[in-house]
């Protein structure tokens, strides 16, 4: 197992735990540091507030699914004591070889049994209650019909006539959509309410609200088409070509994706971009990762949602700087930037061959722009991502420009989904990154200017990946 | 033309969405656009589709207007999305590369975000996060650079100053363009921080050019910073102007800068009788200390003599301050004329000490001679020492003692002054403190003074711990035993000081004493007094002087302890260990 600081960072449930763990490790609170003979278990003792020292351990018996244990009462896993132990290991502290403690040996046996049970359960075909599903589809269709009525009412009254009362109506409607098994539509309505109530320039607020109205209209139209087609199918098969089911709010189970053959074996992914933000409409903390699949060259995304109410009890996703290896990569329906998930995964260090593979999957700027325009004409999307190779970064007047062959695009911080200023950082990176490299770009139309700009998120050279955003 | 019509259509549809879809029926402005789109529709079917959608909208009754308006808007926006402009014409100028050599060490986003939030939010605990981030090297990550620069504006001044003094200088000259841009746009104290940082990063010539430019700034702090930056020659003219500024801060900075300018000698001499006499005398003393030809100093001494004569002849106390400025200025010259002047003035001590305070003067003769004695004590001239010893009073031996330490042998100093140690506690402590601390300007730095060994015997006999610790040598058996007894007693609030003294004396067994002390601390009960002594001990303890083995041994003891004071031992030692590992990796 290769445990370095980056591994410990990514294993931590949140930044606070990491800071506390670092203090514990530096403060000499680790009273004992051991590992077992085959190097799959590290364990020790860590002084805490109680009389007895806590006994944290990190078990790598199954490297793709490490188990963190501790005798402290914390509900976070790994807790700060386990992280301190990992941190000490990563820092090269001396760990003496010792026998596996009895309690951990017993837990290991139980863990193996649990894993086998889980596999057996996963192998069993899942029964679908078709009658209940049909009933659910009817409820969803009713919900969409109500949403359409609300949408038309809004269009008839006009955005200029919207009052505080409208926001209350929208919130009520959003609640009903949740009851109608349409959390995706509920989210879209809350976003509309947010756009209408935004305390910003009224013209910009109108633009956001109109974009949101078109999004809801498209969602209603495609949702109704999809649900009616599914209802008409005796097997009630979901759509696997488009992401409409997820847009409506369907939470795909891994077993469903496996049954629909939406998976890839022995996949390797490299994360190129990570962003964590609070989505007020969803009332959740969202952690987005954009990855490149080394085998297929496709850009794929991971999304980790943590409801605000339960945020601190759920593991926080973080940036990842190694190569993620998974025996089975599950892919959500959709062609462009599909969401991916995995059940078990391991990692290996990134090497220059991976960087060469990454770079080989980059597109020409013209092809990337064409694909971005194709995606952005769909009202359901507001940003497009592409891995692009470029000849030069430079300036034309005041604008920072990326040039690839005869094609150019203006780089603009407003063009992406990320609030970090990344364009200014281009002047601060190593000069070798200004020519003949590859960049992950986010494309977004500039409101009112009828132009398409891009925001640089990551630069990839033959030697390194330089992230410009968090 | 068609795209223009399409954009116009989008604007009209937006207007109708805001006004309400029923108004679309028969809308004149929208109707005007239909023929244009129909015409283009003959070549591209999508335009015909849009024209059809508009016609339907124009004819739609109120009930259906909403869905038709949505359809038309969706269509038009989709086509416009495919027609977005992205090209930019003109000559492409390559970006300039910054010579930053930042780290590309992977840092977890959650760690970076915590620092980023500390840099850009408000509230308590932010500085700790930033200090920790700086110590861990996270500011070498490119992404924190711009937020770090913006933090110069932070309302929490300690944080902004930490960024200015510790974090931002590590980026070097690469941040200069950012500082210059922000400096030009902003006002207030953040601007001064930027200026100070720029002055630190610019080359000498650039720094001087910028300071000359800013010497006329309206902002007092900017003028002061600019004045302070005009060192290194070539800007004396500007400094002369700034030395007459209406603000004292600016004048002080200007005089500080003039202290490095040999050309400023006359200017400073002329300024001594003015309101800025003190600033000028300090600057002049610094300048003279750098070495100036005797004739120049002679000329200055003659001017001072004229003041002395004036004071004695007219018995005007208000000239005493100016005379004192002259003496302080010439004290920088340790060779001829400065010393001679001092001795000439000292010879008139009796007459000068009787001068009463004038109405406007803030010193009288008595205060003047006190300052005079200070100068005599530090000038290092045997004649001055003789003068002070002639008037030796064991109740107030300070200046004579200082002068003797500088000019006489250790045995003489002991024989003359040891009797002070038998006097009242106040007198005794005064002398003891002078030897121990060496902070007094009167004494040379610690390492440069040799002390008679009898002082150590006397200190132990009188149980003057601070004096004994300061003079402790490894070869003095009774003194070592004395310090060891104190160091071994964890209840003694000076045990930490004793341990440090043993270490400084090169006592071989001191690390085992440290272990014993830590072990005793583990089992002992701690009073508040002991706790504070631990704090002081920790603050002054040179953990970096421990060998790796000593550090590991001491840490092994400390790690078994409980309690807040002990936790600090372990923290400090572990920090030191981490620091060593990091510096080893770095090298």
C-alpha cells in the first residue's frame, strides 16, 4: 500500500479532521505505532481526552476498500486519531512490527463475511414491483402536468409582474414535485425561485430566469415523452441513451446500471478538476469531480451530494491526484460528461505514460468548440467541458487568448462554473506551459455578447498536471 | 443580416417574456421580423421553422400564448447558441513567464479551501490557519497567490501584516505587477502595505525611482514609506525636501534615510539646532559612525563648542538641549574630535549642572549632566572613565561601572564594585541586572566581556540566581552543583532558567537533567506559578540545539505525560522534529 500525504488528505472526512490530526501527530500524541507482518494493517495508540489512550487502526486487507477503526466515540471515519496514525506513517515515522490485536482480528473475519454476503446479495436479480412503478410514473406525469401549468401561468403573467407571492407559490409547487417523485424538477423550480429573487442587476436576473424557464419547459417536454414511452413499454425499461431519468431526479442504483450493462471493467481515471460548493436550491453540499477515463478518453464526472442537514456526518469528497483504478466503473446514461460511480477502487501513482495518454485524448480547439456549441444549445446545460490541445497562450489587446492552429478563443473567468480566478494565473505558471500543451476548458456563452468564451481549469504538460482551480 | 435578425428576434421574445405572453398576439415588432426569416428559410430550413413558430405565436390566443412563446424562444436560443462568436482578431503577443518556481505538490482541495476561506472571510481563528498553511508550505501553491495578495487589504491588521512580512515576499518579484496595479487603484493603509512590499522586492534603482515618484503623494503614510525607501544614494535632494515635511512621521523616515548619505552631513549639522534636532543628531551619529574625515568632525565640534560657550556665557538653559543633540551626534565619532568635545563639556559639568530650567526648555542642568554621564560611560575612553570614577558613588555606580567594564581589567571592576553587592537590595539588583541582562546600552554584548570569577562566588554566596546563571561556567564545580540543584527541583519556578544556564555553560549532563525534569514534571503537582515558569521555559528553550538522540529521548519522556504544560513540551519537540525532517527533505 502506498500511503502519502495526498492519500491521507483524500481519506479525511473533512478539513477540520485533517487539521486536528496533523496537530495530534505533531504534538506527539501517538503513544505507539505498529504495523502487522504483511504490512496490511497499521495500528497504534493515541492519547485523547480520556484516561485510556484510543486505539486507532487502518486496515488495508482489501486495498480497494480500506477499513478505519478507532476506540474513540467519534462518528467520523476515519477519525482524527486514525488520520494522525496515517499521517505519521506517511511522514516516514518508525512503525514497529507487531501481532494483529485480537479484537481487530475478530473484526477482520466479520468483515470478510460481510463482503461475501454483499456479493451474494448483489448477484441476486432485483425484483421490480411493476404495479408500484406504473403508479409512480402516473404520479410523475401528474406532477409534470402541474409544473407545466405553473410555467404557462408564469409566462402569461410575465416576469415583470412577479412579486414576492410568486416565490411562495413556487416553493409550494416545489414541495408538491418532491411528493410526485420528481426531485430533479423540484430542484429546477427552486433554482427558478432563486433566479427571480436574486438580489442582482434586474436585467441579469431576467436572463437567468428566462434560461431557467426554458430549462423547465424542456424538462417537462422531454420528461413527459420519456415517461409516456416508459409507461407504454410492458417491461417499463428506463431510457439509457439520455440523462433524462437523472434530470427528473431518478437515483440510479449500481445494480440497475449493471443490469442495463452501463459499466466498464478495469477502468482507470485521472481527476482533472474538482470543485465543492453549496447548492442552495438543492440544499446540499455538492462535490464535483471531472475525470478523464484513460482507456476511452472520455470526460466523466463524479458528483457527491451531502445534504446540509447531515453534512458533517457524511464523508467529504476531495481532490484526487493519483490514478483511480476500479474493477467496475458504473456509468449513468448520457453521452456527454456522464456521471460515473464505483463500488470499490484502489489507486496508483500517476506516471509520465499516464500524462502522455491524457494528452493524446485532447481535442483540436475547433472540434471542442463545435461540441461545446452543440451541447450548449440544449437548454438543460449551461457549461461544457473539453480537453483541448493548444499551440500558444497569449494576449490580443486586453484579452487572454488560447490559440490552436488557426483557431482562437478568448479565456475569461466568467466563462466557467468556478468562482476562482484562473486566467490571471496563466501569467504565473511556468513558461513551458504557455506553448504546446493541453488544457481542460469550461465553455459558457457570454450573456448579451453573443460570444463563446472559455475558462481554463487545468493545464497538462508532459511532466505535470497544474490545477488552476480548487 | 440573418443572424442580426435572429438576435433581434431573441430580444423581442425576451421583452414579451418579461411583459407577458398574451401581448405577443399581433405584436408589431415581432411581425416585422417574420418576412426576413422566411426569406432566409428558403436556404436554411431552420429559419423557416422559426418563422413558422413566430407566426403561430403572433396568432395564438391568450391560453396558448405561453407554450408558443416558450417554443419560439427555445428554438431561437438554440440556433443562436450554434452561432456564438469565439474568434478574436489581432496580433497574438505571447504571455510573459513569471520566474516563480512554485511547487506542484498535490494538496487536498479541502485543505486549500480552508486556507482560502481564512484569507477571504472574517471571524476568529483565521490567522492560525494561515500561519499553519504558511508553515506547511501550502502558499507555494499557485492557486493561493492571488487570494494571498488580496489579503493585504484584510481588516484584521495582524493578518495583513503577516501576509506582507512573511508570506508574500516568498513569491519574489513575480508579484510586482499585481502589487503595482492594485497600488495605483487603492487608497488607505493597504496601499502602504503594498508599497512597503514593493520596496522590499524592487532593485535599488527601481526602488529609488518609485520613491522619488511617490515623495509628493497626498497620503502621509505613503510619503513616509517613500522617504524610508530613498536610501542608497542619488536621492538626497528629495530627502532634504521630505525632511522638511509637515508630518513628523515623514521627517523621521527622511532623517533615517539621510543617515546613509555622506552628502547629507552639512544638512544634518544645520538641522541640529532646529525642532528636528533629535532626529538629526541620531542620523548624524549613524553617519559619523561609518567613518568620516577628522576635519569634517572637527568642524562640527567647533560648532558645538560655540554652543557650549554660549550656554556658559549667557547661562541659557534652553541651549542645553541643542548642546545635547551635538554631543549625541558626535558620539558616533569614536576617534578624535567627538571624544574631545565630550571631555571639554564634561569638564564644565559643575557649571552646567546648576543651570535652572528655562521657561521653554524641557531639560535643566541636572538632567543634562545625567545624559552627559551616559555618553561618557559608553564612549570607551579611559579619560572619561577616570572622570566617572572620581565621582564614584556606590549608591549610584551605574555609569562608572559601565565605563570601567569597557576600559579596565576584570579584577579592577570586581575590586571596585563588588561592595555594591553588599548594599541595599535595590542597588544590588541594579548592578546584578546590568551584568545579567546586558540589555543596557551601557554594556557591550555579553560575549565580549570577561568577568572576574569572584563575581560567581559572590552570586552563589548571596543566592543571586540570575547573576549566577549568567556567569555560570562548566569548570566551576560549586556553581554547577548550585544550578543543578535548582534545575532538578520541578517545584522551583526558576528550574527552567537553571537548565538553560547549564546548557549554555556547556555542561555535559544537561540533557539527562532535562529528562529528569520532564519525568519529575509528569508526576509532580503543578501550581499556577510552576505553570507560568513552564511557559517561560518553553518559550526560551532552544530545542533546535538538541541532538536528534536527545530530542528523541526527551520526547519519549514527555509523550507519556498528561496535562497542558506537558503537552506543550511534546508539541514543541515534535514541531522541531518535523522542522528538521522538512528541511532535510527540502535540501
